[in-house]
């Protein structure tokens, strides 16, 4: 069967079939570039989620005076939960506090067995909303409420962590853009290689009156198909790699390696979108001036 | 159909211009031989006519279109009105005869059914219909040049430019090729054949003869 009158997709498919080695080189190069991009995205997403979990942990503990009656704690918790910037406020009775303390001590919990009385006070645990100011103003405001003995900042280093996460986010975006530009560069060079390999064919098309758009179309489609194939391969590669590396090893800040290298379910879609965007951009750059009807002959 | 007005063409790294103030007018339907030794400027003149080069000075008009003023975007439209034949055939080697001929119609956006009809027609004219599905690189030189001619004829061009079309052919195939170029198949198109082979000149009676020598054009009797 002789095929004529194909659209850009058909012509792209055909020219891909004519040079399998070129395709293999293009797809594997793109696959490596996308795998690097995918690893970076995974680390950003998982570390971002971990930081978010840390930042939304209990950040303020309101200690009640011994004179505060048994109803004061729950009432204060309800009042504080309505304050701006407070995600949740929950009353923790002294018995519950002792249970938690035991749990935290783990194997050393038996040290508490000799206690005759529970020394811990009643309290209210505040969880602040992400990004909410946990500054001294809030603590001072709460301290003036009836029945409050003191306000303890649960994790004084959280503020520093929050600043670091914010700065890290900006850096991550900048690095992400650089990586994306790297993928565009790889794609544009791959397309340039393909154009060079088919120079004679393109010259001939220009001679018989093919417009630059007619010649460019299959290259853009070819680039997109290569990008999608590379995205699929890179996703598979990362899934296997992360599965192998995800040992239950502990990392600082209570993180686990398995959490940091968890394969994000949307990663293949992200890589496919990135690949298509990069190959379209790279395709335009790669074909560039080389398909102008006067210059190419 | 073709008008050259005081056309000169120089290249940066050559002392002597390839063409020197060449003027030529070819009316529609005329058959013209452009003769001259190798390096005389024949190929340069043809390249100016299909817009691969721009003149250093003067004007080149094809079908009333001044190529110096033609925007790059319109150049493909002009080339679709031309049929080009080269000494080295310039076929897509792995594609079939049919696909090579269809290419000149495909790029112009002709419908599939019309392409199939027209390609069959021109392959019949150049006596290659039975070889339609054969890959181009399996054909002999003479057959490949007939495929190239069929590709040039398929869109029904107004002007056929042939640069040494028999340069790679034996005398029998050269004769067959020239017969195709002067037959009814060209459909009244203007034909300009560049050649340095004097034996071809006797094949076309009444053909106009112009001679290029070191970039200067001279009309011959």
C-alpha cells in the first residue's frame, strides 16, 4: 500500500521508523534528562510535604495555674481556637499529659513509676496554621488570659525552619527552571541532530515548494512523541529506583528515607507535561533558521 | 515567463562574478537551451530562477514575480509553479517511485485521491507505472531521472528548469529524457535546459540557444 497525503503525525511516525537508532539516542537522552528532573521534583515535593508537616505541629503550650478550675481548660481551648492564626486548640489534662510523657520516654518510662503525685499541670496545646506568626505578641496575649500560668513555645527552632523552607522554596523554583531549560537544550540539540541527519530530504522538500510549517510539523510531533516515550521510561526508571532505595532508614528531623523517596503518583503526568512543553520549545529552537526556504539550499 | 534585467551575482570568496550584467527574456512556452562550459554560471543562473540565491545586482522576474522582493514565506508558493530536474536526480532513496512523485503534490496540499490520479498519469507518461511501488534506490540512473522528471511534471508547472538533466545518463537514456522534455507531457510549460553537452542541441528543433561564458550571456543562432 502506498501512503500519500499524510498529516504531520503520519509523516512524523514514518520518519521515526526510518531511523530507529536516531530515535533510540533521542529517547534515551531525553529519558536521562527527565529522570534528573523527576528526581528533583520528587525530592522537592516530599521534602516540602515533610516541612509542612513539621510546621503544622504543636507550636505553643499554654500552662494553666493550679488554681484554675476543671472547666477552665476546655473553655480556654474553645476561646483560643477562635484566634486568628490558630489552627486547633485542644485541652490536655494533667493525666493525659503524663500518659504522653511516658510514651515519649519510651524504654525509660519506668522512671516515672516512683512518682507519688502527677507533677504535670493542665494545659492547652495550640497548633498554629502554616505561615501564621507565632511571635511573642500571641504568647503575650494568651498569657494575660485568666488561669494561664505561662506560655511555652513548643519548638523554638520552627521559626528558623519556616524561614529556611521559604528560602528553599525560592531556590527550588530557580533550580527547577534551570533544569527545565536544560531539558529544552537537550531537546533542541536532539531535533537539530535529526534535522542534520535528514538534510537532503529537507532540501528536496524545499525545492518542490514545501513551506517551513510543512517541514517543521513532523519534527515537532516527533519531538513530542519522543518526549512522551522518554517521560514514560523515566517514570518507570524512577519508580524502580525509588523502590530499591526506600529502605526504612531514619534521617534527621524525624524523616524517613522512604518518605523522602516516595514516588509521587502524579509524577508521570508531570514529566509528560514537562516533556511536551520542553520538546515543543526545543523543537522550535532546534529547527529554527535551518528550515528557511532560501537559506537551506 | 522569465526576465533577467542586468543581473550580476558575486560570491564573497571569488574574485570574478559568477554572472555579469545578464539580461534575458523568455516568453511562455519557449524551449531554451542554456549552454556553456562548466563554471560558466549556468547553475547560478538557475538557482536565481528558483530563488535559492538573490542577485547581487539587477532584477530576476519569474511569472511576473520579482524574486528580490518576494518574501521568504511566499517563495514555496512560487516553487510549486516550477518543475526542477537535476543531474543527480535528488530523490528520496528509501521511498517508492510513487511517493517520490507524489511529494511535489503533497507539499501543495493536494487531496489524496487527486494525488493518486495525477501520479499514475505522469508515471504512465514516463513509462514507469509498473515500477510505482519500487524503492527509488533500486532503479537505474535513467529510470531515476525519469522519476525526477515525473515529480517535476506532476503539479503541471509553468516553468521547467533542468540543470544538466542528462549529465549522468548514457546516450540512449539522454535521448529518451530529452524527448520527454519536448513532448506534449510538459503541457506548454516554458523549459530551460542547462547543459554543456553539444550533442543534445540537435535533439530539439527550433529551440532557442543562449550561451554563457565566464558569466556573460550571449544569444546564439
